[in-house]
């Protein structure tokens, strides 16, 4: 199966921003392009806009003048659907309304050749449902471009229930020929990106609703410790709270209100109040020329401990040993027990594991980081009974390592750790259900939403049982199903640790022998 030949025509229906972008991509790939819109004036304007962008590319030296002239000669508006008769591919980019799209494709089927591919650019509707009623549903599929289409490389190639594998393969190869990075995906709510990305928003909002930290601090921790380019509060303000909440609600409803995708009440209230983000002048944050920049909570300077004892293997946080030694802190290793960092005042510093500080005597948790050496901020959490000395020593230690420190509430799983664990879990579940391959999901999340690592890459880095253990602990403390590890994640731990076959992945032990666990409290909460 080959890509659609460059000599064949590509048609785009819908002359809005996305339609123009898709048309530009096809045009610069060498195709003749037609833009159709029910409003003929919009189609003509769309063609003019694309030609203007091509001319600007030539003026900036990104296209040879002859190439720009040739490209502008290959694009034209179509005045009626029959004008699209010779198109080898028709991509629809009209309003997100099932009835409108189905009527459009039924009309297109009467016009185009039997070998033409019909594609929808929907981001939220079922490809299978849109194909229902077509005489030839095998040639129908989703081609979900990301905005702006000329700049973002990712395209989700979505196969509906009736899509012919040959049609999906031809579309995939065509996207490669257009210079895009296509990923294959089954028709599932949210496809890849909008399905897997839900915890990035949901866990941040949950920490906020639990009074764990304010939006500016949560955003800063995810950026400066987790390596994400934007925090979820600033990002949803940019997207629009109404748009983001609608996608979350659509995915939740499509999954029969699964607790894994439960929308945020705080975000609902924001939408109801009209605080939709940048476009309304206020969302999670205020906007405008006089609006103050969001300021995260940052701890005041504290004195660093001169020596610590590292008990056990710190696992994902093992780099802290070298960092502490380089900072002049004397590190003594104790091979048994743990894992934790024993502070001079007898308190313990423990990597987030889904438990809470209140369960133990004098424990401060620290959050996961993408790269502890490169991280510029670390979050700590402590319970009401954690001693001031232990908190001060923990703060001072990370400050000695050159990090800003944000002390948040006693939230199980903290911020980065619970977000990454949920991303890993949803990915494992999606792969097991045949939604997409682990490689395609990682590619989609890196290119579609600019994540520093794909979820499977995170999983490989953190270890086979890390996400399972953290979610298992979270599920005990926050029952209801949201954090229950998927069967796929459970099995994945076995597949990667065959020597442990016969034993379920263990929840981590209490941080240390000197710590008092109050498991009865967790049991009472579960009851």
C-alpha cells in the first residue's frame, strides 16, 4: 500500500483555521488542493489566507519563489461538492456536530470516486458513529491534526470499527509523505492524546481541591520538577476552561462515567462563573496589562544538614546521593531497610509513594523529578505532627542542592508522582485494550502535548512496580476506583519481573524501622 500520489487532488471541507492549515500541509506536499465551505466567501478567503502564508514563507527564505508560485497555482476554492469529484482524499474540518458531519459524508460519497479516502478531523466524536450509514464505511477514518496543523507534526490516524486496514495504511503512508508523524489509533474516546492526557489536568485540580497547594505552586512544581513545558492551570487558561472541561466531560461520559476520568468540580465552578482563561481576562489566573504574574510558594532559607544517612536504594531518586556529596554534605550509606534519607534530627525524607506523612512519626515526603540534577524546584509535604526541625532540615538540604523548595500539604502521591503514575496506568490500559502501541502513545504525548517523556518511557525509567505501588497506596487512602491500578499495569509488573511470578507487586514498606505506621486509620477510611 502506497501513499496517495502527489498528482492526485486533496480536498478540504471547512475553511476555518484548521481547514486552512490542513490545506496548506497538503499543498506544500505537492498536491492540487481544493477548499470547500458551505459559505463560498469563506472558501475564497481560506484560499487567500493559505496563499498569503505561502508567500510569507518565500519572503522569509523558507520556500524558493518558484516553489511558492507553483504551490499558489495548485490551490483553488470549490463552489460546490461535485467539484471535489476527482479528489483522492477529502478531509473534513467543520463544526463538531455528529449530524452535520454524517450528512456531509453521505453527500460526499455520492460525488467522489470509489477509491477516494474520506477522513474526519474530529477530536472528540466517534469515527465509527460518523461512518454509520455510509455505503462504503471501509474507506472512512479519522485524521486528527493538531493546531496549528502546518507546525505541529503529530497526526492521529484513527480506525473506526468498519475502517479497512488498507485504507488506514494508505492514510498513514500519506501522512508520512506529507512530512508528518502519524500514530495509529483505534476509535476510542479521546483517541490517544485527549484520553491519556486527562490526569495531567485532573491530578493538579485534585491537589488544589484537597487544599494541598495553590495553582501557581502546582504549575511551578510540574514545570520545574516534572519537566513539563506548562503547568495545567496556565495551560487550561490558554486552551479555554470551557473547552478543556468539555473534553474532560465528553471522555468521562463516553467511558460511562468511569472514576478514572471524573471532571473537576473546581473547574466546573470556574466555567460557570465565566472565568474561561485568557480569552475572558480571568481563569485560574488574572490576565491583562496590570495583572500580577503567578507566584509559587517558595520556602524561606533554612540551614542545610552537614551529614545524612541514606538507608537502602533510593531508586528513582538515587542521583540525590551524588548531588548531596557534591554539595559538601557527608553521606553515610546503610544498606538495609528504607529507602529513605535519615536526617540529623532523626526525621526521615522519603520519596513520594502514595502514603501520607500523618501515618508516620516525623516523615517529610519529597516529590518525583524528571531529573534531580536539572530540577530547579522540589516539592515537600509534611503532616501536622511533623517536627519543625525535620521540615527545616529537609528544606535546607534541597536548598543546598540549588533547588527552590515548595512545601505543600500532606497530599498522598504529591504532585508530579501521582500525575506520572496515572499517565503510566492509563497508557498500560490503553495498550492492553488495543487502542495504540506503547511507542505510538509515547510519540503522541511528546509531540501532541510536549511531554518531556512518554508514559512508557517514564515507566521504564521508574521501574516495573513503581506506578503500581504508588497507585495501590493512593487507592487505599482515596477509595472509589480513581486510583485503582489497572489489570494491565498489574500484569505489566509481572511481565517485566518474571522472577517475582507468583507474588503480587508489593506495596512499599513503611519508610523505616523508627516509624510508627497507623494502618488502622487507612483501614477505617476505606471502610
